[in-house]
């Protein structure tokens, strides 16, 4: 393998990046959002009585024509929250960057190149990915048997319907070390990517990623070797980060046995709310980010933004059951916006995440049709913890309360910053 090919496979260029420990939270006007929420006690009164217990955080950004963004926040990055599937934005962006590196090195790998993830074996366990079901519209692809159908499709699966195996395959392609360092190089210093999603392995197993082979027909065009990351950066590196212990007990995910102590999130994934809002902004084709040289990968940038904006039924090349994958399942602010005149005429580019009682959504919201009075782009990121019983991982969460919170927040923010009124 040539030097350029080796750099592409490893994700070099980010190797020297190292985050400065700390909690991002500066540059946000602290009072306006708290006052806004307090004006609606019927919607937020119970949450405002115990915001720390609910770990409630809200960050609003307003941007005119890609100009300077103004931000207002409530308890932004006050404590840890589990980001769940919102980190799929990281794997999608990093995989797009690795694809660009391969193309820059003149390696014959594209968004649609079929690939094989070789099973990782550890003792008695073998970690294997199942091939997604093929639909009638896919038959014309005629990919090599036993291969996955391209980085581009896995990006869309992971962002459109929050598919965990698709995101985990992107994790295998990028690698644990490169994934973290690429995010840090982009300025997202609160990122700690320590594990795959819904895939329970030891920390050492999580740092090991599989060999991935890419094909053109039956011809092997490129191979990314198996890697073992030496990077060890967990949430203990954030001095003074509150809330790494949650609940009073939890159910062990592998044994199903209740453990009577708080769940420790020190070794879990993390991204702060401010960085999460920066991250969704990096999906914009016009965004200036080291991860996406716009002169090279404009098509891949469009793939990223479309995968965050489109509804599952709008996907051009993947079929999703409309009864299961409804419009509002992945657009939590949409029900509240629909209560307002003109509120449903929007495009929402976002990523949600939900696990262990934590619910998080980061979004960019655009007017679908230009109104008489131009409206700015709204950036809205928020998180809420609903586990009043205190036992994590037993699926006894008050997620319906979180759903109401996000819908109500979408409504009141559009009223406040767009001047919309009820229907």
C-alpha cells in the first residue's frame, strides 16, 4: 500500500489533534430562554421546578443568511447527558471525510462501492453484521453477494431512520482513533466516542475495528486493515463535569440483572450541547469545516444534508415502512410547529437520540417557502432526562413527557424568534 493509501486508510491528518479538557458553554446569553420557558407554566412548569433533576438544557441559535449566529441558552452543558444516536452525525461526517481521502488518493472507492466488514473474533465471540434486506428497487445494483451497498446508503440509513448497524459499520470504516481525532480537529472538543451503539463489548473490544474490503464487481479495489486504537479518552478527562452518575440502579444489558447503584457514564459516548449544535451546522454545504473541503466533496455534502432533512418516505433509493417510520417519529419539534400558522411549511434538518432515559434533538429549521418577511434559520438543540423511577435500562422511562417537551419547545421558540401565531 502506498503512503497516500496508508494515510487514507488510517485517517491521518487528524493524528496530532488533541482536545483541551473542559466543558463548552461560553458565548451564550443566559437569561432569555429561561424567561421564555417561564412564560409557559402549563408547558414547562413541572420541568422548571427541578431542571437539574430533568437535566434540562436548551440552546437556541438564530442566523441570517449564514451570517454571525446569535445564541441564547438555558443550562447549556450544565451536566452530562447521554447523546445516544445524535453521535451518528459524527460517524456520518467522519465517513464522508474518509471517503474524500480515498478519492483524493485516487483509490477506486465511491459512495456506492459495495464493501465487506470482516467478522471480529474475540475469544468465544464473533461480531458479525447482517446484510440489510433487499427491496425490489435494489435489484438493478447487482452487487457482489455478501456485501453492503455503499457508504452513502449507510449514511442515509443511520441519519434518516437512526439505524444502529449502519452507523456501526461506518464506525468500522473510520476507526475509533480517527473518529475522535477528526471531531477534535473540527473543533468539537467535547466529543468522546468510546463505543458502538447498542453493541455491548468491553472497552478494549470497542477500540478494535474490523478489516473492511471494497469491491467493484468481483474485483477487490481497496482494503482498510483491522486496527487497534491506543487512544484512551473517557469522560473523566473533563475536570468537574457533573452528572456522570445517573439514577439509583440499572439493569445490566447483557445479564438482565439489576445492579443497585447508579449507572456510571464515565466510559460512555459524549458530546456537549454546544458542540452538537455546531455539528448539525457542519452538514450545510456552505459550512466551512476542515472535515469537508467543499471544492472536493460537494456531492457528499449534499448527501449529508439531505439525509438529515428528508423524511424516510422521501428517500430516493431505500424503502422504509411508512407505518413504522412516520414523519414525526424523527422530527420531534414538528408537532409543535404544526400548531402555528405557517409552522408546518418548514424544512427540519436534525438528528434525534434516545436511550437510558435521555432524549436529545439538534436541528436546523428553515422556512420552506420564503414569507413576506424573511425569517432567519433557527438552530434548536435540547436535551431532557425522564427517569423519575431512578432505574435505568429497564425501559420504564417517561418518554411521552419528553415528546411533549420537544413539541412545546418547537412551538414557543417559533413564536418567539419567528413571530408565528397559533392557528
